[in-house]
């Protein structure tokens, strides 16, 4: 497995790269480390589009969404928000659908 940085879509003015082996996101020159579950969620959110809860649940937990899975998903997203906010990114809820990654003011 390569430890090279892979370029991602830009969000706002942020230049973003990822390292899949280390589960690191580099935003401009700042590095953010993620847990395995958080990183799987992040990979889907890096598409730049809103991602359905059902898709995120399959990617992160290999299962369908039910109430307990949704609660677990929300907890992981909350942890990601804290990490991403520090580098000018935010994970926002799309009502009754899923989540989207956007640039936010720091």
C-alpha cells in the first residue's frame, strides 16, 4: 500500500489531500487523523455531494440503517465535525437524507 498523498476535490479555498494508509487528511498544510470508521465515512463525504445515511451506514458499518445504526452514525459524524472544524471544514446534516461536507469559516 502506498503512503503517498492523493489529491481530493477542493472545498472552498482549501487544498485537500488524503493518505489512505495512515487515515490522514491534509487540509492546506494541516493534518487531521481519523479512526477507521471515521475515515470510511470521510471518503464518501469527499465526493462533494450530499451522501445518504444508507450509503454511509453501508460504507462505515457494512449494514443497513436502523435506529441504533443511525445513532452510531451520528456519534461518529459529531466526532468528525470537531476534528474538521479546526481546519475549516464542516459536516452538515441534510434533513431526512444524509450529510454533506462543506467549507466553513474558521
